[in-house]
């Protein structure tokens, strides 16, 4: 059992961002297969949507006892797609606990030693499986909000690729939400908010994300408020 306590209180607010979730979900979906480890599952805001992408075993791993205790009441999945809840970290998994996919959705930026984290989770991914990371992008956007919820960093292409673990190769690095990037830049330079309001989240989700869905492909996914990275494991895992 972990004694970790999450610093932020934004999870319930961002649960309202359904258009955003559907957008990044469409990019993650091709890489989610087999047995899945959802690292930092939190209160399960994403689990209900993600779970339907795989028929294999699904483990929600969360180090905060308070958050994972809320997960059963928030996650609705069919009886044919059960989930397992584990309070702990990747380091607390047994060596023979293997998966085909590891997911980090807005999680890796909270972990101080991100290189060690990805190297550790790679030891639990079967050959040809995937590690999928969605994280906030561009350190220039680092704001009081990032600081208040325990973000150690934001990523760009180079810093995310730096996390590439042994026996793995990056197969996708893409930026998402180019229009949201401009809004975040304004917030960083002018508003200095420590937390977005529900009204702002709803506006961004309803009006900005649909624009980004059109603009992002036109820009070749080279600009965005978030960054998506996918690695595929090669050879023998755990060697």
C-alpha cells in the first residue's frame, strides 16, 4: 500500500472535457491492445472510455489511496470488461506481471525521475507491446497551474524521446491541440491562473478542441498544448 498523496484537485473538473478525451482517444486507440496497465489511473476519469479498447486484462495502478477509493463509484464498465485496482507504483509490481500496453495519460509529468519510470515499466511490457504517453507540451507554457498540481515539467519532442527505454523504439511523437496552445500561452503570459474554472474548461472543450481537430492535421501535428509519444518494445523483455 502506498502513502503517496496527489497534490492536485483538478481531476473532477477535467472530467467534463469529453471532446478532448474523444480526440486524444482516437489517436491512442490503435496502440491499446491485449493486457493493459493504466498507470496513475486516478479517480478513473479516463478508464471507462479506455477500457472498451481492449478485451484483455485491465489494471488500474494508482499510488494515492484516496483517489483509487473513488474509482469504483466513477467507472462504469460492462461485466464482460472487468478492471483490477492496485494501489501502488510500477516498482511495486511483481517481476512476472506482464502487459501488452502501458498507458500514461497526463501522468509522466508528475514523476520526478521519468527516465527511470519508463525504463521500469518497459520491464513489464511483452515484446512488440506499447508504452503510450500523453503529456502537457512545451516548457514555455509551464504555469502556476502546472506547479500547483505537481508537474515537474512539460515536454517537447526531444525531452520525450529522451525517455526512450532500452529495447524499445519510438514509433510516434505528435502534438495535439494547436489552438489550445495559443490559449495556454495567453494564460502563461497574462492571466497567471493557478487553476482553470469549470466555465473555462467547458468553453475550451466545446469550442477550441473542434478547431484543433481541423487545424492539427493541417500543421502536421507539429504544434499543440499536449504531446503524444508511443514506443514499441523489441526483442526479449526483462533481459
